[in-house]
C-alpha cells in the first residue's frame, strides 16, 4: 500500500515567479516519483521530474499531478492541482516582499443591470496556496458565492447593493474594493453614456482609475528595490481613496 502523506497544493502566482510543488508518500518499499502536467486537453509526462519536489518558474497556467509507484508496480496519483499564472502582474516578486499572502490583482467593477438579466462580478488574487473566495453584499455573507466570479442568472431588485469579496489563505486575507450594483428596469440607458455629449461623466460609470508603474530593472544601473515597495504602498493608499488600481513592475 502506498499512502500519500502530503498532497501538492494549488497556487496563484505572477509570471516568472519561482516555487516548488511538493508531494510526499510512504510505502513498504522504495518509492519513485514522476510528475505530469496538463494544459487544455493535453497531458504529458515532465522529463526528468522524478523528485518529490517539482521546481517551477511560472510561465502559463497548467494542471499538475504526481504519480508515486513502488518496486511491485503499485502506483497512486496525487490530487490534480492548478498553477494559475497572472500574465499582467509584475515579473518575479522578490521573496522579501511577498511570502504568499493574498494580493488582489483584479477588483470587481460597478454594474448596472436590468431586472431579469445576468449579473456577473469578477475578482482575482494571487497567493501561495491559492486563495479561497467569499463574496458579501451589504456586509452580509453570500453563502453560495465562493468563486472568483459571482454569477446571478436572473438579477432581481433585491440583488442591488454594495458587493465585495474576501480572498484568503493560510497567510492571511485581502479584501477587494467595494462596488455598487444597481438593478432596475431602466439600466439600459447607462450602457452607452458616450452617446449623450455634454452629459457624460465617465468617473460615475467606470470609477477612478490609477495606473502605477514601478521600474526596478535597468540596463546600465543596478536593480532597485524601492520601486517595488512604493508601488504596493501606493496601491493600498489609492484603493482606500476609492481608485481602481492597476499596478505593474518593469
């Protein structure tokens, strides 16, 4: 009998981030490990990946599993885990700045929806292990909304309110911005605010947006660390002021 004592865990990381997936097992004889990955519908064996730890430099979102077998040809597979890679986030967050705690990289946006139409809110967060999600409306927990995407097939007036989501893992939690959702029978007019010259106020429809770019790597100058800290500190400050923030490095 082979028993897996430590399953690998899903992670959500920026592109270029380096980490390891871990699998541990015990058996009556010596054990051998082999890692596999799957992207879309293609599953393949990873050449040379025969250790309990699989080092990865994140490039694209994939699924992974580990096969463990003994000398008697008994074999078991670990759980499939997802390595989610955020392409639009800075490359290689230094470990001294990020230790796997949740970091929100996509905030929900204000919605105006007609009664009976679908309502969808979306957020995303990085984390090691991958964060879990919980949505709230007007401060009240929404029992069945535990994914990155909040989906209501047929919106009702009672679904109006202020929504936000909590992303959490073993290192802590991070909350998205709070956004207002308006459900009514005249919401359609708000879909095309630019068609009414002279009366359009984009900030009322799209919110305040801030773009932060921290340059850390230079061709003819030693790499800097301060821009990384500045971007994260400024992001937190601007989010408190009600901005939708996009932060990029290099």
